[in-house]
């Protein structure tokens, strides 16, 4: 009786280990490679619009192997919370068999650092100060939070629309064109007709404006207010 039980146990063990020998084992190395490749391809397609100097770090991948009950590599799904690019992303990895049963699921963290030579403040730049070569320089900076807002060229004719500390990245939405006309300043109001008639009157600017801005001006002679376009320093144009 005892011999029969031993044989039965031995047979069951042989069957179990025989089946296990043919089951697919997903190693940490293989799983990491698949996840890294998929995420790298996804992020690369977006990041390359801004820079080819970047680094992707992924953490949270299990170190132990995943044993499946099938002979083929399981499906690996990478799920995101929301769409679009963010420097720090949490993704959910789901490992499934051919019948769509979940074998294992776990979260991972993806951090992307993007670098580029951009315009930065080489000294303190107070609000409404001209941006020029004396107070700016180019440096390699991490820009993942400022995609589409950094500057790669020197900007002349612009002033800061915020205070910049030394080393700060100059952002396109925090500069503005330098005003060619100041509020309450004297201006030449040029009236232009469609037939080429040109009349110039002296006036006063009721608002400051940069090239191309539309501002209100008042003529000294007639004391009338006009919508005028800033055309040069202390000069505006009114179409009649």
C-alpha cells in the first residue's frame, strides 16, 4: 500500500514538473527589455520634436521571473493614466495569457529628462528689462517642464515680463516686445488714405505699445481719440 502511494506521488510530481518544464518563464531581463523598448518608442516620437538629448528612467519592474501556464510568451499591456507627455508618468503593466487572463499586474514609474542648449539669464533681469547679449547666455538645461517655451536664439527688441534670477531659463511666454511708444508720450499720428494721402498731426499716446500693436491716441489739434497702429518709435498710423 505504501509503495503504491509513493508511486502515485512520484507520478504526480513527474507530471507536475514535466508540465512546468514546458511552461514559459518570463525573466526580469526579458520583461525589462520589452517594457523599455515600448516606452522608449512612445516617448521618443514626442520628445524628438524638441531635442535628441534625453534620458528615460523606469522603476518598479519586478526582479523575480514570472512563471506562466503556457508555452509561449505572454501578452504585456502598458496602460497609461491619461494621454500626452509628462516628465513623470505612472503606468500599469498587465501580463496576460492567450485567454486574456491576468497573470500579473504592477505599476511602474517613468521619468523623462530632456536637455537642450537654451537662452538663460546670466545675471538678474528685473521686470521690463531689455533682453540682450549682456544679460543672457546659452547653457545646457533640463527642459522637460518647459517644452515649446524655451528659446534657442538671441532675442533683440524684447523685454522681460517677469523677474528672472541668474541661471533661470528665459521663456517665450515671459518676454514681450519692447514698447516703441510709451503711455502719455508725444507721438506723430500719420493719417493714410487709400489714395495715398498722408497727413501728420502731433498727439499723445493713451497706452504703450510695441511694433504692430493697436493703441488709443489723442490728437492735440482736434482733441479726438483714434485707434492707431504702432509703426515705429513714437510714431503711429491711422488708416482713413
